[in-house]
């Protein structure tokens, strides 16, 4: 336990050095656009509003999975924290717990306490980005598709990262009770709770849920097929795979993305049905538990699709050119390939079904989900590669722990022990090969750890940020209309700190009721103008301005604006992140005249 906690502390320092050095109240700004949108949901809940509305304007609808952001908002509300503090704190606790549970599982399974110290290793592995782009940690493909290591998958501290943490905890817990002697009661309770957790991920984030369902399904199906040495099951799975690739596009055209993703699980069905029979129906019960916990988000999505939700239509249509069918992907998958081969070979040699299942099942699953655009689902293949890569590396670590369990810690000095020595050497060779492959990606993590772009943070506690938040909240209290901002006030951060209704929206998350009018306001702001006609149509009645902005809306639109209140601010040197801003100024709140 001590080693597991130490490992978690090491992981936290290595993974979250930016947050630890700048304070829990700072938000990483690299790729912050989406995170600020999610924080809008957190802010609304923290202010006491739990709803299914687009979070910035609080109109329209929101079908995006939001259970995690609701939970973070409740933490903020209960502990009286700024949304950013709750965001960072909740995510870091989850990551700490993930490494602790994984460390305990590795130590107990291997029967070597020091193995807990290796628990952070899967999250430090890269994908050989340095081979193609020296000094970088990612491999760009096409459009906005990109491949990177697990450390980036956990970087943003959002629901996707949280979902991966829960998936790893569930996988480690299952390994802890099934890869070593344990009571039936412990096994069935752990399996039921893990099924609920994995199913619940559907309400957290789509891709972490899909990665967990596919990887665990692949492991179980392959394990049972090998355990039975069943050629009919293997042939049935192969035929099912052919059907997925042959009929998947037609299923997608007829029924849409969600049914196609469910159809993609077909290759696992023969093995899972066989395991259900072997467990006298218990696996089926766990499957039902997972479905029941996933059902709320599935129902929301299905209802949105059937009702013709314009955002869902847009979101599905926008998933283009996000595939990973490039030779660089083969190199990027190198560590997973070596590790899966190592545990698979050992499993075949020692007739260990779980290791063969993990090796073969995960290799097949990584390929299947990563080319889902080929069989019709078109569900951001690159993101599913990233997520399944992380889970696969964790499974490899657990597999190596099981291999080590089979090695005698002490070998007596006699000829009869030659077989034990051969076994030890074989395990050492396989583990060393995997370790060498992982260490070979170290330049990726170094590039990540030293990248100045990733060190930038947004501080919501400067005088300027507080002035914007205070005036936005004041406007909302005076009259419940949308608030627009000038080109120098960030509508996203204003939303997070004030929880007020802002004339803004995140294109890839949810759309407001008057999304065309709100979009017109957003677009005109980018060109330094304000669209009063769109403001009237969208119900926008307020404007926030900053006196240091080169676009002086107060003067330009003096005949249309009525000053309500002001706040002066002074910025410290470290707060001057925007070259447009002076070190002092005034934030003003205006009412739009009819």
C-alpha cells in the first residue's frame, strides 16, 4: 500500500506539474477551448442549476454526456470552490486513485510489493513521435486527427481523462480478483461493481466508454475462445468480423452511428456467449448491469437523433478525415504490439488463457476500433486509438505482473531446478523486451514535460477576471438576458467565473435555441463588430467591454448603449498574457437600448 501511494504521488508530480506549480485555481490553456465549454456546465451546477440546456446561453438542448461535469459542479457547490479548483481537484484525486489501485493490483498479482512502483509506467509511454518529429510528442495525421501517448490523454483533466481513470480502476480491480485466488463472493461483487462503473462511463464521455467496452469485451471473448480451444467459436468470430466490415456502412446509412457502434461488437458475441454459458449466466447479468447504467445517455442520444436534433446531425457529419490508416500508426503502436506479443507468447507457452486473451483480444480490438471509419461508424478513430492504447498498456502491465507471479522468487541450487531457471530467463527476456520498447519512447515524454506551450495557464483570480465575472453576475441579477462581450473579453472564461448566461456557444458540444443569431454575434465579434439585429433575435440585452481594447465599442455604439456599472483593474506583470491589454483598465457593463 505504501509503495502504491508513493507511485501515485510520483505520477501526480510527473503528470500535473503545471497545476501543482501554479496552484489548483489555474486552468491549463493548451486546447482549453473545449475544456472551458465543459467548465460552463460545471459553473451552472455550482450555481445550483442542473439542466439539459446548452451551457453558455442556457437555452436549446444539450445531449452531450454530462454526468461527470455535474459531479464536479456539485463538488464545487458543496465545498464552495471556484469551478476550476473543483475541476483540478476532482481529476487529480481520480488519477491518484487510479495509480493506487493499479499499483496494489500489480503488487498483489505478482506477489512482489515493489511492482507497485511501476504503476505510473503505462502513463509515461509515448508513441515514437520523436522518430518523425524530433522534439515533438504527437503525430499529426489528417484534418485534426493526431496520435499521442497516454500522458496527453490524461492532460486536460476532463471527462475523457476521468473516464479512462475509471476504466483502468475497473480493469485493475477485475485483474486483482480473477488473476489470483479469491473468494467467489469477492469476484462476483467486484465484477458487478466494475460492470456498473464501465456502463456508467457512457454518461461521462463517449470515447472512454467505447474504449472500455470494446477492450474488456475483446479480452473476455478471446480468453474464452482460447480456454475452450474452440475452432467453431474462432470461425464464428472471424465471420462476424467480415460481416461488420461488409455490412457496417449499410447499417450506418440505415440506422446511424450509435447502432453501428453496437453492431461493431458482433465479433465478440460468440466468445461472450460461450463465457456466459461457462459462468452459468453471470456474465450476462454483468452485461445487463452495464447496459442499465449506460441507458440514460443512450436514451438521450437516441431521442435526440429521432427528434432531428440539428447539433447531433452536424456532429455526425463533421467526423470526416479522422482515420489512422497511415504507416506512422504502425510505428506509433509499437510498444503495444511488443507488449501484447510478449504476454501472448508467454500465455501460449504456459497455457495461460487470460494472457492469450489479453494479447490476442487487445490486438484485434485496437485494430477494429481504430478503423471504425472503414466499417461505417466513423466515430473519430484517432481518439479511440489513443484511448485503447492507454488501456492496452495498462493491461500489458497487469499481464507482466501475472507472468512474474509464475516465477519462483528463490531457485534451489540443484539440477532439478533448471526448468525454473529457464522459466525465469524467459520471463526476464519478454519483460525486458517490452521495457526496452517503452523506454525507447522516452523522448516523447521529455518533449511533453519541457514543452512551454503546455505550461500556460488561465488565472481566474486576477482583478480583470474578477471584474468581468462580477459585472456579468450583476447583469444577470438585474435582468435575465444574454450577455455579449467585446473582442477583448473572453466569453468562455466570463461564463466559467460568473455562471451568467453568455451570448456564445461551443460548436462541437451543444447548440442554443437561437443558434444562428448567437453564431452571428460570435462571428461579428471576431471582426470587431456587434450585430444588434442578432442580439435582439437571441435575447441579448447586455454588453461587457474593456477600456484597454483597441475596439472601443463604448464610443462606436454610444447611441445604442447605456452604462450601468464599471470595475477598475490593475494587472501584475505575470497576468499580461494578451498583448492587446494594458496593465490597467476598466471593465464596463452596458445595457443595450431598445
